[in-house]
């Protein structure tokens, strides 16, 4: 009980010191643990703090790795007018668009595939550190795949005079209302074709882009500017943010889209983790080995945190 209380305080402090977008990623990864079957679930529950904290590592990597940013999005309209025209296989896409366009316009579904097979191999090796690391990363990319603004060139409303809508949708709404969301999603199930499942997720999410943008634009006509925003103090700075009343109105117009997408993220992550374990041959999850050197892992984490805390994002913001 005491340990749980200390951990809860830790999370509150972490949220207050981190970017607002971290909240949803951490909660989604944490809740996905509870979808797992008993044998797999026991291992993840013992390490739930790691899975939760490291859910945001891929975002931190954007401050340190020049190749990281495009792994988080897919600018569908830059590739094709219809998402179904984008080649599914990496080699076909590479031949059609070239590496430069792929790196600038996003590689999210292919990154999910890469992360999935890294997790499968980590399970096969029974390497506890890599299992947790790749599971956390895979969870992050799957979470991104459920955010409509991660699937469009108009990723922050910059093309429709709606700058700031990205953080509004994926950060402000969860922060305000997630406590009232229903996150009971059932047990994880096996995915026959994870790569096709990743594309199915991205395609569904992209279908929500128009609603995400048009409904917010329509809502602006109902709220004068002084009612759309409020101010709060964080890290010694006064921040301008969308007001709670405007946020609630947007959430209702979206028909609880954010809640539905968070629920879908939780279930998908559990399904992918469980499927990776099955595809690895269902290795025993007791007495795992630690192939990675713990000191080197700690140094890697420290370097990542230093880059994040003292630097700026490499590549585009969203």
C-alpha cells in the first residue's frame, strides 16, 4: 500500500514536470498491462513502473535522434490523395517514394512493424530489459497511431488556421477528462497479421481527421475568444490553454472520440504485446535473463534525459 502511494506521488510529480502529451501515453501503456493473460501479465505487472515511465522515451528520443521524428506520424496527403493508394510494404513504398520522402513524410505503420519484431526477438532471447524497452516503445507508436493528427499533413491545424489543435486533442482533453473515461477493454487477443493490423489502425484513425478539424472550427463560432482560453501557472510560467468549458464542448462534439481512441489504444497495445509473446513461442516469463548491461542501460537513459531536458526537438514539432 505504501509503495503504491509513493508511486502515485511519483507519477503526479512526473506529469507536472513533463510535457502535457506524456500523460496519455503513460496511462495507456499502464492500463494495457491489465489486458494481458496471467503468465504474461505477472511479468508486466512486476515491471509496470518501467512500462509506464518509458512509454514516453520515443518522444524524448526526438531531442537526440535525427531519425526519430518520422516514426511518429504518416502525412497521408503528402503521399497520396487516398490512403489506400499507399503501398503497404516498405520496399514497395521505398521504390515508389524514395527514402528522403519517407523520412520527411512519416513512417509510422512501418515503425510499428519494426518495433513488433524487435519485441518478438526480445521474447525469444528471454531478455527482460529488451522485452520491457521494446514493449514500451511499441506501445508509444501504437498510441500515436490512434491520434488523427498523427496521420495528416495538417498535423497542428497550421493549414486551416487552427494552430494548437494537436495538443488540444491529445493532451488537454485527456488531462481534463480521462478520470471519467471507461477504460475496461477486456482481455488481449492474438493478432494473425500484426502488420496489416497496424495499417488498419492508421487507416481508421485517418478517417477521423476531418471530424477532428471541422468540429473544432465550427465550435469556434459558438465561443468568443475570451471564453475559449484560460490561464494557469506551471513551472513558474503562465500558460495559455483551452478553457475547461471549451474543452468539454469540443469533447462532446467529437462524440467522445478521444476516450474511444484511448480505449482502442489500450486494447491494441495489449493485443500486440500478447501476439509478440505467442509468435516468440510463449517463452516462460519467470527467471528471465538480463542480456543488456544494467550500467550501460542506465547511462543510455541518463543521456536521453539530458538531451530531452536541455535540448529541442529535432525535426517537426508534431
